[in-house]
C-alpha cells in the first residue's frame, strides 16, 4: 500500500529548500555542490528531486542560458511553522506547553537562550492581556 503524501517537505526536500533560502536562486549543479558537504548525491538524483519539488509547488523553475535556475516558491517561516504545528498536533496531542517543555527538558539551553525565552514568554503574556 502506498504511503500517504505528506503536506510537508521530506528531509531531502527541506535540505534543498534551506540551500535556496540561504543562497537564493541556483542551478541543480549549485544545489548538488552545496549538498555535497552533507550528502553525496548524483546530479540526476538532485535534478529529479528538484523536478518533483517544482511539481509539488515548492520550487519555481526559470530557463536561463541553456539550463534552469530554481528558486523557492514557499517561504521559510510559514513552512517551518506548519511543520512545527503538525508535530505539536501529532506528537503532543496539540499541546504547545507539552512540546515546549519537551524541548526545554531535552535541549541544551544556555543562559542567554533562557533569557530570550523569558522575554518572549513575557511578551506573549502581555499580548494576551
């Protein structure tokens, strides 16, 4: 039985999106070279993935001087937000508190990050008053 299509990018799709978000429009070769630091993939594999991502609506492809340049059609923050909301819903029964507690308990958080979290929590509390 076929797996249900995800409404979120796969791990490799997300790696490709991160490169394009960081570096801007790029060719398949440029993306493959950037992935090379983390993954050794054939040019055709990356080309196939980027074609699939174009079909899914994650990327826009533009013909440029004998080849294609790809750029993200989806933005980083809304994509990350949808992914996090999905994890909270599925893994924590929709409880943001449980998800945040898990992150705090299982993560290495330094004093500066804790101060930033306190500031964000205080701002959120003020907004809800």
